[in-house]
C-alpha cells in the first residue's frame, strides 16, 4: 500500500487587510476573477500542496469573509487578528491557534489571499527546496524588469539571502537589483515560533513585520534561501481595480491557452472568456465573443458561439449553441440552440432537440427530437418527444398569483400563435390550429381549434378614416375593382358583318 503523500505542517493565508484602494463595499479578497474570488484561488493553491492544517487570518469584514471561506473550504481554520498591526502579528496569532490544536513541527508556508495567480506547483517547489536544503526560512522571489517600489533581495557569496532592502531605503546600486521579495515564505515552525517572540513594533509604522524573522533566523545560525520565479504574475497582488482587471485578463489568457493545448479550438482567444471552474472536452469549438462561466461543461464536438454567455450550463456532445444567453440549463447531445435565445434556469433540452431564434425558456423539460423553432416562450412546462411547437407559441403559466404547469405530449403539432393557458394538458399526437387558445385539456390525437366567424365591414376605412392615405388607397382599389367588373363590349367578327 502506497502511503498518502503529506505536505507541509500548515499553510497560513493572510487575509485581514481592508483593501481601501478597491473603493468597494466588498472586501478586497472577495472580488472575483476567473469565476472565483481571489481568496478562493489562494485556498485552492494552498490545498493543492496537501497541508496538514490550513488557517486563514481575517479582520476587515470578518463575518463576511469567514462565511465565504467556510463555503469554499469548511476545513480551513478562521483566525482573528487582534489590534496589533502587521504581517508578523497576523502569522503569530495564526501560529498560536494552530499550536493550540497540536504543536506544529515541520514547514509552515505563509501566503496571501490577494495573490490569485499563485499556483500549487510553485508553492510545492518552495516547500521542496526549503526541506531539501534544511533552510530556516525560504522566501519566494521574483525577477522584475522594473522593480520600483519592491523590497530588493540581498544575497551573500554563497547565494543565501542576507537581507531584504525596501526600495525607499536602498542605495542606487541596490536599486539595480531585479530580484524582489514576494512576501511568500516557507518557515521552519520552530524557527518561526521563536523569532516572532522577538519581533517588535519598534518602527515608523508601529507594525510587527514578518520580514524581521529573516534577520533573526540568520542571527540564530539558520540559513535563509530563496526560490526564484521569472513568472511575476504568480506573485502579483491586486490592490485596486486596475490591477484586478490585469490579473483577470492574464488568468483568462492562461486558461484559454491551456484549453487550446488540451484540444479545444478557440477561434478568437482575445474575445473568449472561460472561468477556471469550466470543463471542456477535446474537439470543442469556441467561436468569438463567447463567455463560459461557473460550472459550465461542454462535451466533445460541440460548438459554442459566437456572441454567447453561458453560466452553469451543461452542453452535450455535438450540440450547437449560437448567440445565446443561458444559465442553469442542460442542452442535449446533437441539439441546436439559437440564435438570439434566452435559456433560463431549469431548461432541459433533450437530444437532437431545438430551441430556435428569439425563444425564451424557463423550468421546462423538452423531450428528444422536439423543436421550438422561433418566436415563443415556454415556461413551467413539460414537452414530450418529437413534438413541433409552432411559431409564436407561448405557455401562459402565471395567473397573477401562482405559476401553473403545461404538459404537452409526444408527437404533437401546434399551429402558429397557439397559447396554452395553464394548467392544461395536451395528449400525444394532438394538433392545434393557428391562433388557438388552449384552455381545456386536449385528448390524444385531437385537433384543437378556437375559431370565430370572420366578419368584414366593407367601406369602414373610407367612412371612419377619411382623408388618410389608407382611405385614398382603399378608394382607388374600389374604383379599379369597379372598372374591372364592368361589362365589356366585344368587336364584331368578320362573320358578323352585314
């Protein structure tokens, strides 16, 4: 039996900041890119390295953040930061909470709730390097072309990290250094615990800095090293909406590229948006201006787009979805939807079925091979197999207080502009005439008609709308008709001459 692979002793995610530069009532880490909140991405990366414990430190909008995290990761431990400011204090309170359950031994990773592109693979590399080299601290660093504003990494001759110099304090020579601190670390739990006791708030900001642990670890004889990434996006945070949009665009670019490499055709990557939670199969084709969100899945050989936005929609193999807005719907294999179709939650279209142009559906089950081709509404209904719903049909399902259900059988053929006034049932194989209003159940095989005799009030326009263009044309047509109906004189034939 292969033993279960275990990761670090703990991952601590720092998520207590207010994020005032977002200028939002929503906490910064709850803003979304790629279908997940930033903290959601952070939790996925943390869980992917299989830590024994996972803690998240909160403060700003504590209950809102904690509730969101509980939904995403019920096993995460929520830790409240106290009134002592600083990243060092945030880690310290998390360490106390984790130690209260079981004294941590081994590697403790510290990361952030606003670094959404950080991958589990890079975290795993950080942990592996830290443990292989038996470091006291291992810091994740990045190489930037423009490092303005970032703390520079100072190294000794042996390659170890000797310090971090903040930009404002760096010399001209130090400012030429491209390697910067990401603020993401792997610590030996014992080193971290001992060092934090000696970190003070004796600085201009009055904060307990986590970076102070590095110097204390070196003073105690520990080795401080670094893992370098040239992929700056993995350590980029979002402090305002401009940075959030940039991270979202880069994440989407990576998602789209990954799907293309996995066998999905994306005609125009620049106008295609795919959430991290979407699943696609090989030989799916995505046309321009398409957005796939939430738990949407698309099976092999299906074509989606152009100009379609789908959220939590399941699309079967070989289906086509054109210029459609939909959510919470199921589209069967080899079926067709669109163009200009609105699929509302609860729509289930069977295999080889069709929902066509300018159609809206909601809470309706449509059987295999049935077609709702154009200009209609079907809601709170059940439609059988191989039924053809004519142009302009609607289910009138709301009486002003309650919704009622329409049941239409298999093999039904309905005429144009049929209205089904629910609750009503139409049996298998029934027909309806054009303009029928179905108020009573229709037996199987019956033809449903609702007709009144047509009455033409001749001369009404001339009498009631005198002087209008319609009256002029009607009068001219009447005159022409009178001429055409007048008796015709026939010329005498040769035989008729005297």
